[in-house]
């Protein structure tokens, strides 16, 4: 039959450890996907420190109450003033007024004027506030500081008095500033009202100051209006004399120019007459030119025919006299023709007819000459008339041009006179209006609601101040809790072991309370059904599985520093294994031995130090425990250099001898971070158990110790999370172990912080 191939014990342990680490890395990758939200971590930090946070809030509230108790109560009285936005304006010059408009800017301006230094000075002077102890700092009116000094003096505390003198100007400024700080001005929305309030330690005095402030504001407004009106009246009066002088000078210059140019005052009449004459002359010239053209045409018709063909000219032919003469001539020619036909040239009637024809022709000639002469005369007359009208029109045009040039020179003089007259009349009217305004001066504001003494103080609001102080204390305490939570780098949950340390977890040991915490070393032996005992057995199962194939059963137990419970775990683990096999527990922490004290063993018995040094035999060093098969070798008397004993060959031989006599050897090693003894002992063990304390061991410290073990080549079975509060982890850190849910807590009698 073929035998299975078996690896050496160290290789099997290392391979098992590597397998567990591979599984751990895969688990870590999944674990990071299930990391709780950040806000959930913050909520857990707050619930973890809820009592501290509540204490911080209560402390801050108490301090706020103490501070409020020393504060002087202030009473507030309020008066209401009406701002007239549409008051009668008897003066049309808007610059004289204070800019009264209906806009919100006006009411805001009035509100700021109520807080002005002028109004406060009037009230201070009227009421004599410079001598009032509540306002004058020279009389000790320093509020909370003085009350604290008086309270401290009544208790006999050495408080130095403030005797620094205050100058008069500084006192006035301080009074005005304190007055303004206590004065409240509020514009009522969608109205013309302004509420004026004042805070004082005296309820009656607060009402008096509020009413006095409104009265001072109204009086200041009237004084301002009167002063501006007087200033405007004086300015207008001074300007009137200057404007009158300028008006007289401009009128004189205008009249001198008219006299020099011989111009009438009504220049429009002159210009209209000259224009009318120019128009008439232009019309007559046009008509004369028409007549001259007609006469010239007639003249041109008769001109070539003078002495020749004048009688054939149209103007001559159309003349009635010429036409009549030609008719007579034609009649004479017909009579001559008849006489010639009837009587002959020698007949007397023929001779008479011939004479009549000659006379008719002479008459026609005379009439023609008369008509031609009249046409010539008419042409000459038309030309003369046209020339005369052209000359007259030129003179009229020149006259109008001269008037226009004078008009250009006259215009500036007349405009200056008009402007000076308008300004003078305007300022004269304003002067009369201001005289009327001075007599009818009215204020822009009036008191409509008188301030009355208040019944209850408005400051300090003790409830709000104490509440805000408590709230601020809660916020500060929450911030501190969150800060400490962020700074906390310990192991608070079971999952943190594999997620932060990246090593397998063997078991989580519950925190012990009450009587169980007094004797933890023998807890498994005394209470085998205890949940702590169950956790030890769980860790034992993991260790046994890790070293199942290893013939060398040497288990080492170490931690980062002292106080993490490695020795307690080593003793209880040894008790659990001693029930079924022979086990020897070896205390290798010779610098700080604890077995003798924890198990009630004699301190004079030789131990590991004497055994390795050869000063005692194995039988002398082995100790028995009542009610158990477990054998123990204590550290013995502390040697000067424990490291030399642990590195000696005798120590290795001792471990081999113990393995021959016992089924398992458990070694309690010193802490890794303090000394290197555990790394030396690690060469003799099958695997090392690393114990960390929940909520106490810093993660970087544990990682550094694990790194040292890994660098030394020491196999690691896993991590034991000691003193783990399951209920606290479930409530405040989101661990769902089911420890208390399923009744294990009651069944095994473990008490936890709830």
C-alpha cells in the first residue's frame, strides 16, 4: 500500500497560513465593498459618546445660565412716527425741500436720520444723559463687568478696580455710541410708519427716551427745513439785485441800438410793410414786362414797314380807325370804278370820284401813320415803366436786406433782455413764495403712537441664551466625539481584524466583568460552560486545524505589548488542551512573569531560567495544578539576560525533550514590540498565536508586530481578539454577531456594557 506523501511540519504550517491569507485577501476585497456609509459611522460615534455629549451640552447650558444671571435686564419701549410723504409743497423749487418722495429710499433715509448724531445729541442734552449712571462710563456704568466686580467683591475676591480716568470727549463719544446701540429703528413694511424703540434698565426711562427721540427728530427736521428755507431766501434775494442790474443793462443796450439804427420797436410791422411793398413791386414788374413784351411785339411788326408796309402790320390792320379809313378808301375805289365804266376819265363825275379816292387814300395813310406812332409811343412807355419798376424793386430789396442785417444784430440783444427778464421774474416769484413758506413751515414727521413703559424685559432672553449655549455645547461635544472617532485606530469590531490586520481571526474573547475578571487564568477550568471558555475552544479548534498534519505540536503565544491578555489566553488554552492530551505550559516571558501570581503557585520553585541554565532538573521545574492534568514550568528567577537563555542550545533541547514527554507544548512568549525574545522562541514553535486587545491595541502597532513575525519567518496561526465587548460593538460599531440576540450572553453568564 502506497503511503501518502507528507510535508515537513513547518512547510505544512506555512502552506496552511498562506492558504488562510489568500482566503483572507479575497474576503477583504468583499469586505471593502460592504464598508458602512460614512454617516453611519458618525452616528455610531455619536451614540457611543452620547452621555459625554449630553454632559457637554448640560455644562454649556449651565455656563450660559451663569452668564445670563449676571446680565442686566433691559426693557424696551416703542414709539411710532408717521412720515408725511405727500405734505403740501408751497415752494416749487425742489432743491429747498429735503427730497420728499414716495419711494422706499426716502423712508430708509428718515430711519437713518433717526439714528443720526444730531438727534442723539439733542436727546442727550435735553435729558441730561451725560450725567446718567446708565450712560456715563465715568460713573461706573459698565454693565456686566461692574456687576461681576461687585459680585466678586462681595465674596471677598481680590479684583483690581479700574481707576483709569476717561476724558470728556471720550465720555461724550461713549455716551453717543451707547445711545445709538440701544436705539432701534424699524421701517414698517407697506406703510409710512417707523417704529422707534429704546432699551434701558429702567422701563420708565426707556419710554421717556423713545418719545424724546421722536420729538428731537421732528424738531431737527423743522430746524433743517427752516435753515434751508432761510438760506434759499437769502440766496434768491442776493441774486435778485444782480439779475435786476443785468436786465436794466440789457434793455439799455437794446434801446441804444434801435436809436442808432432808427428802428421801430415793432419790427414786425416794419418788416411786414417792406415785404408787402416788395411783393407789390414784383407783381407790377411782372405786369409791366408783359405789357412791354406785347408793345415790343407790336413794335417789331411795324418797325420794318415804316414808309413801306406799315399798313399791312397786324397792329395797324386791327386798328378801328385804319379799318374805317380802308373801308372809305374801298368805297371810293368802287365809286371810281363805276364812274370810269359809266362816264369815262373825262367826265366830271369821274374826276370827283378820283379826287375822293385820293382823299380816302391820304386819310388811310394818315391813320396808319397815327397808329404806328401810337405803337412806338406805347413801346417806349412800356420800356420806361419796366425800367422804373426794376429800379424800385431793387431799392425795396436792398431795404429788406438792410433790415435783415439789423435784425441779426438786434436778435441777441432782444434775447438777452428776454432771458434776463424771465430770470428776474422767476426769482422774484420764488422770493415771494419763500416768504409765504417761512410763515407756513410744517414738519415732515409726527408722533402717532406714544411709547409706554414695558412690563417685561426683552433682554436677555434667558431661555434662548441658555438653549443656544446648550446647543453649542452639544455641537462642540459632537465635533469632539467625531474627531476622536476619526483618530481612533484600534480594533472595535471582529471584522476589523481581517480587514485592517489582513490576518486570519482565530476567535474573539469576550470582555470579563465582575468576579470573572478577578481570576481569568483558571476561568476555563472553573467554568467550562462560560462563553469565554467557548471562545477559547474556538481558538483551539483553529490552532489544531492549522497544525493538524504537523507532528510537532508547539504553540507560541505573543502580543504587541504587555497587558493585552496573552498570558491569560495561553493558560486557558492550555487548560482546554489538557482535558484530552498531555500538555505542558512554558512561561518564556522571563522579564515579566505572571503565572505564579495568577495560578497561586510558589514563587520559590525553580523555573525555565534555572532549567535552561542547568541549575534544576525537569522534574523539579514541572508543577502540577489541582484538578487538571496540565503541567506548568514558570519563568523562575529573572535572569540578567533572558535573550541569551532563549537563544542557547539548551533551550532548543528542552523543547525537544518536552515534545517527547507531552503531546503539546504551549509557550507564553514576551511581547514582540518590546523585546525580540518572541522572535527567537518562534524558531521552536509550530505556529504563533498573536493576541490583540479590542479597543486598545493600535492598528499600526499590531501591524508592525505582525510584520516583524513575518520577516523572521515565524509561522502564524492567526489573531485572537481579546476583551471584546460584543454588545458595545453591536450597538455602537455596527457589528452583528448575534451574541446577545440568541441568548448566549445569558446562557454563559457574561455581563456586558449596555
